[in-house]
C-alpha cells in the first residue's frame, strides 16, 4: 500500500509524457493473442528512465539541490538524470565508463550533464561516482534500488490500467536491476491481482531469476553485453524484496530472440527498439507459444529505443534465427561427382542465406549452409531427417554462438601441419589499446594462429583468437589469462571450429 501511495503521488509529468498503448496488429495475428506495446520509447530521452530519475530529483531538499546530483550509467539512466536535473536547475555529474559509445556521451551533454569518464566497466564507474558523491556532498541517484525511483517507474502501470479497461492476461516487464518490475508489480498486484506480472531477463544476465531461485541476492560472475541496458550482475536489495513477493514468473530470452523481437516491433510500429527495449516482447512470445487457456491481452513494455546504428546489422542478421525461420547446418557430403547437385535437390526451393565450403580430404566435403524456413515447426526436423536418410552427417549449429559470430565468416581457414592450437572466444572493451593489453598480458611466448573480430556497435567487441600452446605450457597459459581479466570461453573443442578450421 505504501508503494501504491508513492506511485500515485509521483511527480513525473513535468518532463515525462503519458505514452500510448499500441496494438501490435501483425504480431497479434501471428500469435493468435491480442498483443499490446507500451511505448516508452516515446519519452524525451527515448526511455522510461526519465520517470524514476525525475521523481527522485524533484523530491530533494533545497540544500541537496544546491549541492547537485551524481549517478553512474552508460545509457538511459544517465540521460534521464541529466535532463531531470537540468529542468530543475540542478547541476548533474554523470560518471560513464570509458568504453561508452560517443553517441551516448553526447546525448548526456546535450541534456546538460557533466560527463566524467572512468573505468572500463559499469562497476568501475559506479565505485568512482560513489567516491565523488561522498567527497563533494552530491546526492547519488540510483538507477533502480531506490523507493522514489521505483515509484516513478510504477506510473507506467497506472497508465496501462487506465488505457486498457478490458481483461489482461499478463504484463511483461524487462528486468535489469528490477526498478521497473518492482514499481509495476506493486501497483498492478494491488489493483488487479488476477493479472500476471512477468519479468523478462537476458539468458546471459538473469540476476533477478538467479536471486529468486536461490532465495537471496546473488552476484553473477559475468553478464552478456548485447542488451546492455539490462546487463546487471546483482539485483537491487529493495527491488529483489518486491519482485520475489509479487512477480508471477521470470522468463529469459537469448540474443536471437531479442533480435526477432526488435524486428517484430519495427514491422508493427516502424520504430527501432534497443535490445533491452524489445526484451519484454521476446518473453511475451515465449509465454504465448506455451498456449494455455487464460484469456485477455498480453502487454509488453518497450522500455527504450537508444539503439546504436552500427548494431542494426547484427540485429538483422540474427532476427531470422530468433524467429526460428533460419537454420544453420554443418553438413558432411561425399566428395564425388554429382554430390552437390543431390545436396541442392534436398534443400529444394528454400532460400539459401549462405553457403560456405571447405575441402576436407579426398572423400568428404564440409558445407556450412544457412536456410530460410517457413512457419511449420516440423520443417527443420523433416529437412534434417531427409539429409540423414541420404547418408549425410548433419550438425545443427543454429544455437552455436561461436559458429554464428565467427566461424560462418571464416570457413576455409585451415593451416596444414598446425598442432597444439587453442581457440578462445573473448570480449574486448571497444577502446584503443585493448588488443595490445591482451597481447602484452598473454606475452610473446605463443604464436597467434587465428584472429577474427567483428564490430557490432556495442561497448565490447567479440574476438575469436587462436594461439599455438604446447600441452606443457597450458597451466602457465591459463594463469596469464586469469590475470588478464578479460571474459573468455575456451572453444578448442567446439564442433564448428573442429569441422571448418582445425587441422586436428
């Protein structure tokens, strides 16, 4: 009840707007469910974050206003704090990681914030912001774990229930630290306890789900970076308390599913949601696919549209996979006359999205092929069955992250006689000197045998690197990697690498 009062008393509309609840006509027809989208991308900072930031800052005392405010953020919260403070005539300092893309830094400056760049990660920026705040007497505006911020975000729930008076099955809310979910669940569950409130997190950054499952807050060792707006290693203390009590469920979505949701939103509204903004719709689609006998609308919150333009190529590339309308296969076929013709005949009239080949030996050929699929859920299984019936070895690599990020662009890269190769998939900060730091940290004891990098418009670049490391040197090599501190996965035994690149 306290949060319901705080939400109804929240002061947000001096800067925020009452955003529309738009029907998604095309997606509704496809899912067979009435689907609605809450358009928080239409806020002045293109994100819901303006609500909580303004509600917090507008409630400060005169002395706190004179001192100023500070926050740590690489994105939407930073812009919300900067604009809110400027509207109220308050100085704002925004601490952002050095890796923050220039477009986000310029946006904060445009809204009147003073930018301080510090550290490679949000944790670095957060710690520095706390130090500066304590030193200079500035009020820290937390991005999610603050009652006033939670109440500001909860005003979205008030609008949604006013805008849709009919039956509602479930409301889907993206979760990073949990401020938005806590605010919406507090209001909806008080007025409409029959309506499900379902949180949605990235599969590689599901800190709230992990906390609820464990019964207490946990800190993830690492989080994925694609949906950077919700990449939080630990849920907030207050938000966890509320979400554990009020959420009906937490669903996770992978990168491909988020990309497909970005495409769904574009096709219905012609706007481009950021990955975190489309996250709740990805969870809605998973929920709808389960079926069930509940009636009523399904509502997803498009929490933001601060999309880096360079990231669009990655989204477009992965959307078809996320819709289960593209399959990636590694197929071994006989290296003999007529084998390719027979293989193409099996594919039939399907659209080939890519076709990569590398000669393996005198008897076999390995083919990396991408194919578009129709709406039938059986089509992929039937296609694989037909290929295997002809004696082909078929490996479905649609869910293989290394295959999708790197191998598909590198087929043909074998090196005869190469032994002791170790292959790592790493994440480097997008900043000058990151590669040199890696090379210096690893040292010059081992030869680099493979290197592939693609810029996806994110704060971090994804790299596939191979080094020739004799077995006797492996323990020392692992020590160097651990000391370096870059996140990595050992992909030496990845079947896609083994088939198309490894000499072993």
